[in-house]
């Protein structure tokens, strides 16, 4: 796995409780994620929508996907893409380590 895919998989693993082996592909991650989405959908709409809100998944995109076939697979793709976007954003906006400036110490 490349670094971006690995970071995305690790984040999804912690957020969604899925076990992701090192040799996993994007397609396999999406399949595992879709299986978890089914479980969350079965638990009820409120829990599911709270999770989507926490992940900052657009309501417009989510509503569009809910009208299509293979809802769990498409929601898994939205979740994966959002997490991938977060990983890339963190890399691009990484802050340099703080400088030991005596004037900034309390």
C-alpha cells in the first residue's frame, strides 16, 4: 500500500472498527466499509446521520446516493473519498515543528 492509502486505511480502521491487513487494496477497503455501512444503516437513521455529519459528508451528496442502487457501496465510496481528502489536506497543511523561541515560553 502506498502511504496515502495506508493513512486512509488506518483512519477508517479506527473510525469504523474494520480490520485492514497491510496488503489490502482500495477495492477491498471499500467492500469492508460497505459492510460496516450496512450495520450502521440497520441500527437506525439517527446514528447513521450523526456519523455522516461528524465525517462532514455533504447532505446533498448523501441524499443523491440514497436514491441509487448499491447504497452501501456508494456511501462507502463517499466515506473513503472524504477520509482520503482529509489525509491529503493534513499533508499539505502540515505545520512545521515549533521553534524554541525563549520569548514564546511562559
